[in-house]
């Protein structure tokens, strides 16, 4: 019988060197979404590890202020992984060393899954899947440059007819990766269609380093089912946490057999407004690196906030009308008034 069909006891933590991920439930990196205030909110709700936004190794190796902004962190979000992308082993190694020297990360995560054509064309992101031997050299170079554990976030292949995750996972383990975050979709599918968890389960059986399964988790029930049925060491959650960081608290309660009490609408609104304050502070920091400003810090934070707020509306009556209102948010006062009107 395959592992995929045997219920597995769930681990309460996974250790990668000095880093302990407890519970082994990780917030996935999402460019434009997983900002420090959002990560902090998810950590507070019990996610075991968060990952920064995608950061260019080249910009980091050159010490560019604009790139360093992507590695901005808030005090209460550790443990935290710095998520870097690139192709050149030497540049990736230098970038990892820069991230480590900041003293605010607990691991380095290499992106080998980004499907954006501009990035893939340069052989970066999912482009690294084309040559597992080269990817192994990247991992080896990064591991040699830092003391922190090095993980890799990747996909099962480039396309349905180019699934090479067994070869890739072997290269990652041999290169020294401490764990793999494995998204069960091919790069050609981006984020659409059902992920193939049976491939994730297969890699868990083939490899001895921890494997975290990712893709398509939408609820606590599903998270625990996919985790248990596929025998993985832990799970990684992306879109389901947007607008609902409380999913991590629900999973943590279920893991510890504690009753789950959902937050009240007023608590949800207050937590999201606190995040909005954080987004404004972050935008103010970012604007220091810009010469010309199109929007004020408040406006740009409100725009970034729309994605979070729109997902908060999932399943509510009059969702379309409310969405239209949300899309016109420009000030904290607008956001506060509208959220209170809708939810409280
Ligand atoms: C808006 C958005 C941005 C993303 N950015 C990244 C990224 O920078 N690096 C990465 O490895 N994956 C990125 N992903 C992929 C997620 O980390 C995750 O693998 C994917 O969404 C599947 O998980 P989910 O079904 O739980 O959302 C992104 C996904 C979304 C939706």
C-alpha cells in the first residue's frame, strides 16, 4: 500500500538545524501580499514559519536599497526565511550571505518555482528546473556561503509532459538543502487547476529531508487531510490565508485538540486595520528610496490592502457591490468606515 493511503501521525514540529518550525505549517511566499505586517498577523495566529517576498539575488549582492526593502522585517514575525531568486551560483551565494548578515532571518529559501516568463527566460525561478545539476550547484554554493539552513521552494515540473521532480529533489538533497517546499502544480499551470498531491507524497517517500506539501489548501479540514494522507512533514499555505490569517489558529487548535473559537467580525476588522497601519509604515519606508512619487504612503497602502479586504468578502451577500466599493479605497478613514459598516 502506498504512503498516500496510510494515515500518518502529524508532527508537532520540524527542526532544520537551529530553526524549529512549530507547528510545521508555513505561510507561502506571495509577492505583493506577504508583507511584514501580514506575516506578523499570520505568525500571531500560529503559523510556524513565514517567508519574505521574492527578492532578487543580483540586487541583494549589489546591496541595492530598493532590493533590501523586500527584506524589511517587523520584530514579531520570526522565525522567518529570506526568499531569494537568481541563477548564478556565485551571485546567489553572495546574496544569501548578505541576507544572513542582516541578522533577522532564520533560514534562506531559494526560489525554483516562479513561473513568470521574464524570470524563467533568464533561467531563474522555475527556469532552474530545466537543469537539475545546475540547480544542485546553486544550492551547494548557497549552503557553503551561510550557516543558516537552506530550503528550496519548487514545483513538480515545468509542464505536464516535463515532470522531473524526482530528479530535482534528489539534486536538492545532494546539494545540501535542509527541506523542500513543494507546490504540486507544474509551472505552465501557474496557480490554476488541481495540484497533484500524489507527486508530493511520492517525493516524501523518495527523499530523507523534510518535505512540505503546498497547493490548493482552502480550509483547516483540508489542510489536515492532505497533510495526514500524503505523509508529508508539514504543509505550506498561500491564498487561503489572504483575508483569513485565522486559518493558522484554527489548524493549531485542531492539532492540539483544543476547541476553535472563530474571531468576531469586530476582531477581524481590528486585526486587518492594524495590518493596514503596518502597510502605511512600510510604504513610508519604501518611499525613501524613490525620487518621484505617484501615490502617498497611505494611498499605496490602501491599494495593497484591497486584495486582503476583497478576500475577506468571500461568500458574503452583495459581494460584487461591496467589491466595487473596496476598489475605490484611498484612505484609512474610507477603509475603516466601510469595513465597520460591512462587518460590525
Ligand atoms: C499573488 C501570488 C504571489 C506569489 N508569489 C510567489 C513568490 O514570490 N515565490 C514563490 O515561491 N511562490 C509564489 N507564489 C506561489 C505560492 O507560494 C504558492 O505556492 C501557491 O499560491 C500555491 O499555494 P496555495 O494554493 O495555497 O495558494 C505566489 C502565489 C500568488 C497567488
